[in-house]
C-alpha cells in the first residue's frame, strides 16, 4: 500500500477514447475563446449557448420552480445561470460555480484620438495587471461598444476577420535603445506610451489634424459616430490572434484570455450537461482583474439577491440556504515553469497535464487578503472527486513572499458559503497569449461536473 501523495498525468492515464474526448472538448473551447475576447462578447456567446439548451431570461421578483432553466443578464457584462433542481435548498443549499470573463487588456481613454507626426493614435489606459512591454509590436484588435445619446449602442469589432486592419503599438529600435535597456522594466515602458496607431492618411485640404479627421470620417461612415461619442464608449484593445494548438502533439492551447475563460467554459458545460437534482448557479463575473468592483463585479449584492429569490420561491430561509450552499471559485493558478523555477516551491504548485488545481488559499505574504478554505470542505471535495475519478492536484500561486494574488472567493465566503479556489494552471499568465494544457481543461470540466452532481 503506497502511503505517499503523487500527482497523476491526465494524458498518461487516458485511453484512446478519453484522449479523443480531451481533443474534441478543446475545439469547443477554442471557438468560445475566439468568439468572446471581451466580457461582453463572452456573455453574449454564453447566452447563445444556453438558449439552445432551453434557458430563459429571468427577471428579479419572478418565482422560480423546480426544473426551471434561467439566466440573469447583468448589464451585458456578467451572467448568472440558474438551474433549479428538485433537491431541498434549505437542506442542500445551492451549488455555485463562479469564474470571471474579464481579462487584462488596454482600454481606450474617454478622449483617445490625437495626431502626432502625421500619424493618428488612440490613447489607452491598461486594465488589470499586465507587463506593458508584452503589448508592444503585436497585432491588436479593437472590440467594444459605443453608446449613443439616443440610447442605442454600436458594436465595434475590428482586427479579427480575414482582411481586417489591425492596430499597433510601436517600440524603439535596438540601435537607439541604450537609454531604454538600462532602465528597469517598469521604468522602460511608461503606461502613457501605450498608444495605438490607428491611421496615417490625411484628409485633403485640411491644415490641422488632417490624419485625425480622416480617421473620424471613417468612423462616422462605418458607425455613425463623432469624436464626442467616445465619452460614452467602452472600447478594448485585445490581441488580434485566435486560439492555436501548441506542440507537435497539440497538447496545449495558446490564446488570449485563458484567465479566466479556461474556467468559465468548463463551468458552463458542467452546468448544461450534468444530470443533477441540485440547484446550480453558474456565474460569469466581470471586473475580477481590478478587484471585483462595481455592479458587474462579485462585490455586487446581486448574487445575494438571486439566492434570496431562490429561497423565497421554495419557501426557505435565505440565511439557511446560504449556510448550506457550496462554491467553487473557478479561477486559474500559476503553472510551474521550468524556465522560471525559482518563482515556485516545487511541492506546492500546479503542474500542466496533472489536472485541475485546488488553491486552499491565495493572497499575499502571510495569506493576506485570502479566502482560506476549511479542511472539512476540502475533505468533502476530495470525496466527491474520488467518486467521479477526477484528476486534480493542489498548489499555491508561487513562492512565499515573492508576490501573490486574489480571486472572488473571499467575497463568496463572506456570505457564509463554503468556498475554495480551483482552476486550470496557466503558463505566461496575463500575457497577450497564455498557455494551457487541453488535459487540464478537460479535468476542470470533469471536476465541476462532479461538484454539481
């Protein structure tokens, strides 16, 4: 009898049928990534998926009945999917899966357009934790909405389709980079220099800002907007590339937005495809990358409102429902990277190909800002995963005192709901192109399916 703990390789354990299932599942995920590069697009794509499965819009105050399949669309940027089961919510609570669908990016400023040296640019303000230099000299697309004074919204999506133009942030040539290369990375790439090149042809017979006016004319012709309309726009510069397989054996996927759509997609599929008597709530949250703020982030009380509506509909006390509910905060974690081995403590880190990773706690330094899940709750999940043959592992974000990070888990657990972080390990997290293992993605689907059962 082996008394030691050993991680298992998902690929090594898989038979031919399982290997095909892993590959096929990743194809659906790649389509989800390519169609949902922003939080708005991810929500829209998900609604299209779930409506095909019979899910209907929900309005606060409506009664919820056993068997109902509902969704609450929160301002187009976060989504709550509710599948009402037959099990007693006063006794079993709600099974909650929550991931986020916002990712690090470059947002346009509210007055973005200017001209310099006969070139037109958009000013940007980065969103989330990025390494600024990674966004230079790569093809960028522009996604988002422009809201007009008459209440209508214009969708913008340029840079992804064949034949589309892309946008670009320049860097200094190495021949003249002597000053740049002697600075720290933080000093060498100022945020105010992340300016998006968007045009270069001047309007005829214009003496001032002729290139800028040329860009405005194009925008007016295509979208019917003027410069003032940027004041009520949410436009995001994101990588123009689509998801691609990596490696001769296609074991990995490189893409923008794995954090956290690599957890959002399996929680959606687990909710849609798993037979269960439990009441399930699947959440796609916004604003996680900037602290879950605002009315579309997980600090918003809408989750509590929806649990109250579920409890009321079934004649249960909302406090009792929350007490008996369970949550997986489905967020990515750092994968061990041999090229940067010193950043990790090798016994307590997630490894690619070895399954979905549970983080008992996150935070920084002495677990500051962390949800530290209880031993009892982790033991419960161990039993669930063992019963369903889920390959999973444990890990921390990195070496103690090196850095740290947080998730939405602490906001859920404050509601008296047992919560733990669990997600796919990611290489090059927060880069314009991140890397995940298809095997870990599929393991996440199996873990979340086991949880909602």
